[in-house]
């Protein structure tokens, strides 16, 4: 975890808590990229929310916090690849850059980030 957590740079990992219990996490990194979009980044990675904490907004809050932190660092977009959760990310404002194929290629998605303080 320490290798994936810089105080003011990528990579970083965020952990969500409900009370004292950790219930989810997400990372932003440079090494979990898709070969077809190798020059893009940074990349949202390792999103996980415990089943008992789903449908409570934890995932959305983690994604939003990762977006805000990356924007505060000067990044103008985030990328991710996903095999199953593209609809979740679309609801969070992400756009599809490549649809998932039946041959096992994940969907790739991108989100333009607002500059800090721009709303």
C-alpha cells in the first residue's frame, strides 16, 4: 500500500469508511493502463466496495474524491478499463473510449476533470 500512496502525486489510494470500518477503496496510478491507450493517464484502478456497503453512494464518493484529488494535482483527465462496471462509470459522468469486446478486451473509459474551483 505504501508504494501506491504518494502524499501529493500519483499514485494514491483512497479508502472509504462507514464509522470505523473500511468499506471500499480506489487507486489512481500510471501502471494499470490499457495497451491501446498507453500514452493516456493517469488511470483509476482497484475500485472495490464491500457488498454490505453497496447502494449507499460509497463507490460514487470514492470516484468523485479520486477525480477531485487528481484535478487538484493538475491532471485534466482520468482513464480506466473495466470488464463489468462501465454502466456505473457512465452514471458517474465517464465516457466510453472503447467498448468491451466479446474477445475479452475491457471497455476503456475517460473522464475530463474540472479545474479546481471551476465547479
